[in-house]
């Protein structure tokens, strides 16, 4: 799951003089610091600040919307079918989704 939008990181780079932003893999960005000849990873402290300012990315928002829709649908199905299995499946999906929302640090 992509926790950052590339435009957020590019905006920070433009404001702080970093150039040639490259996305190595999910949530790992490299750029040239001011007056540097080698690219460096964007510091994790900076990424945490950006995340706290901007909130959820569009991908995270779509996963959360799907999780809420599945939970509501399963609650209704559980009532009408008199069977707890829809809620159990929704719980499993929601648990995986919440685990994917966690931003890992290297």
C-alpha cells in the first residue's frame, strides 16, 4: 500500500532544495540534497511529518472506504441470515487492512 502521494514528497523537495526525486520502491524515496553529488534517502522524520500533515493517501482512503462498506454489508447480512460468518469474514478483511495502514520504518 502506498502511504504517500508522490506530489507530497515532490512538494517537500521543492520547498527544501532537494532535486531529482526518485521513488525506489513503495515509501522509499531518494533525492539529491542541496549542493550534494550523491542522492540520499528522504529522512524518515520528514516522511512522518509529511504524513501527519497530509493524512491518508488516496489509496489508503479507498481501502478504508472498502473496509467500511464490507463491514456494514456484513452486519446487515449477519442480521438477516442469522449467521455470524459474514461478520467474521469482515473482521478478517478489516484486520488485514488496518495492518497494511501501518507505515513501516527501515
